[in-house]
């Protein structure tokens, strides 16, 4: 895990000055889509790398201890041994990055991985995922429960109402409380960008999230669920689920946003 940085106070002046060039965003997206895809052994190498970045996830209403157990076994050996051996990668310890479940299934995942003698992290969505509409007290209790049961990564979801109505100070305070509830667990923030309305809101929500939890938040998850301008995406479990893209907040995110944010913000990265 990357080194953790000191936090910072909420800078509302910075947030208020955020502007995003929509046309530049769309142009950049087209450029990314037009990139050539690696072929042959390079393609295989990147696919293997992608596997190691996946949080293998089950967030279904019919999850049971046996379903979670099978998921954990798949996470510890996501690719068939014969395929890995053909690439001379059978002894490289290829696994997914983590297993992700609801808070009520964390104990099952921890138990299964421990029995398999695996140190794979257990992640848990919390804070009323996916809508984030439950009372704050309940959302905090979810985080605490998941951590107590052994989750070492917590994926929080922001309150989109606060973002859509410009209540950035309230959003900042909520995320700070989630960070405290996570204790030593790694925290990731789901922005649900498909529900934030504008690119400017997405940028501001990213900024406030990093200000609030920069010390221990080295990732931001951009969920494209319910976005009218996106196609159906494939996630780790079913095609009907939201797609999430994990970005390293102090590296990749700044590189992606640098060409498309207003000039006054560029010098801050």
C-alpha cells in the first residue's frame, strides 16, 4: 500500500473556483478509446496485471457463506494453473487485489481466507451502499461493524444529495467521520459519478473527498451506474452491476484531470 499523506482543512475557496472544460473531457475520452490495444504477450501481461487490480466482488441479495467461500477461493487462484504455467507465471502468486462483500459477510470471507492460509485483504462496501441514503449513525455503524469483523479496506459511498446541493462542508464532515470509523483500515471513496449531474460536481466531489480523507484515502472509485451517457459495463460479478474504476488519488487522478481543469487549479498538483 502506498505511503499515506497528511490531511488538510476544507478549502471552500478552492472548491468554489473549480471549472471543468466539458469539451476537453469528451475529447480526452475519445482519445483514450482510440488508443491501440497491446497484442500477443504484451496483451497477456496487461491482462494479468488487470487481474491483480480487481476487487473480486459479490454484492447480491442471495449471498451465503458458501457463495462467499467460493468467491474467496476464486480470488486466491483467479486463473487456471495450466494457463499460468504456459506463460511461466505459475509461481508468481497471481491473485486478485482483494475480496469485496457486504459488511454482514465480512466474517465469512475472513474465515475462508484464513482457512486457505491466504493474506488476501477483505474489503467491504459500507455507508448505505449503493444509495447512501441511510441515516449517518447507521452508516457509521456499518463501517465499524465491517472493521471489527476483519475488513482491512472499506469502500464508502458519498451522500450525493450533499454534492448535488453544494453542501461541501457537510460532505467533508461526513467523510471525516467515516475515516475515523475506519481506524487502521484503508478507505476508498465511491463517488457514483453517474448521479452527480455535471463534470464540475464530479471534480468538486473528488476534491472534497481527498481533502477530507487524504491521510488514509489513496483511492477514489468512480461508479458509472445510472449514467445516461454510458453503455452497459462488465464488472467483476455481473453485467447488471455498476462498473467501478479505481484510481490512485495522488497519482493517476491528477494526471487524468490535469489537461481538463481550469488553469488556476493545475499548479496545485
